[in-house]
């Protein structure tokens, strides 16, 4: 079994997709505001409109993005409309993580692996 994709439900899908594009993701495919899929390694990350989703806005699992230059990504996310929930936390040999809420109040984390884990 493999993870095919993960998506967040949005009441304003285009606006939420713009937020994720401003944090550094690139749109791969869009079906209007029903479904917006971003380029990523491994499983796809998507934003879904209400009519396409099996969930409701802000009631989703936490999505964790692995990034390089953690502080820079967090700064871009905040500039794009995110709210800082938990600042950068050092997890020792595993890496570092920061937690934000996107403009639709979905909790997301940005994770930077420790140099030895890369």
C-alpha cells in the first residue's frame, strides 16, 4: 500500500492554493476550484473544494512538509497569511520543526531534517 495523495478541504480553494503557492509549492494541475494538485515528491498534496471533498474545512489531519531552510519557509508562509502556532523547535539529531495555521485554519508543520538524516 502507498499513499496516493493528501488533501485539505477549503471553503475558498483558490485563495488557499495561492497561499501554498506563495510558500514555495508549484501547481501541477487544477480543475477550477474543485481540485488543485501541487508538484511534490512522493504522495501528491492537494487542495479540494467543498463539492469534491470527503471532509469539512479545518477538520483535517496535520500535513508535514519536509523543507530546507526552515526559517525562510516559515517567514514566507507568514507573509502569505499563515499564523505561527509554535516556533521552530529543535528535535536534536532528528531535525527541527515549526507549526503554523494556514489561512483556512488547517494546522501544518514544516520539518527540516538534521544534516545527518539527509
